[in-house]
């Protein structure tokens, strides 16, 4: 039974060694992911601030185009 316990302890030590060996890589990759997410959020933030201004200016134009469309269709029929 002591041999089995010794083998399990060795296996756990090996797994911990492998995990600790990979920690710097994992930490670097997580920091890269965080940086990318922060950049995406900044882009969405700046686009989100500009989008309402664009929507409010384009809405009257869309309404004018919708009003002109029936008139243009009537003119083409004549």
C-alpha cells in the first residue's frame, strides 16, 4: 500500500511540475487576450458614441427618400 501511495504522490508532483512549468505561457496568453478585449471594447465604445449621431442625421434623409419615392413612381408612369 505504501508503494501505491508513493506512486500517486510522484504522479501528483509530476502534474504540479508540468502545471507550474506552463504558468508563464498561460499568464502571457491571458494578458494578450485581455489586451485584445480592451481594444475591442474601446472600438465599440467609440463606434457606439458616433452611431447615434449618424442615426439621427440619416433618419430625416430616409424619411425624405420615402416621401419622394411615390412621387418618382408617379412621374415615371406619366
